[in-house]
C-alpha cells in the first residue's frame, strides 16, 4: 500500500523520467497517477524513497521520493522488466 493518498499529493517528475520513460511509454500525468493508484508492490528503500512496481502496458518499476511535510511525490526514474 502506498504511504500517501495519490489523489491528494502533488506529483512531480524528473526531467530524465519525463524525457525518457514517459515518452517511451507514451504516458502523461493521468497515466502516471493511474499506475501509482493500481500499484502491485511497494518497497521502502530509504528514509523517504520507495520502489513502486506497476502493471500498465507491461511491468514497470518507478523510484519515487515522498516528502510528507509538503505532501509531494517526486518520481526520480523508472525501468521496465
């Protein structure tokens, strides 16, 4: 389960993630929120960093940072497989 409510938080993406993975996967902000909402598995990998495994047009892994103070999610990068 996600440590945040995806419908309430602000979601920001890195320039790298936007220009590589989002373009390759043909995703927009709506697709990203939908994928996060339907996450298959969530692993905590640091103090504020999470690996989120999603199934949307194939399996993908997103690495995100969550800041509870500002209620923001920053998508750092992604991968396929």
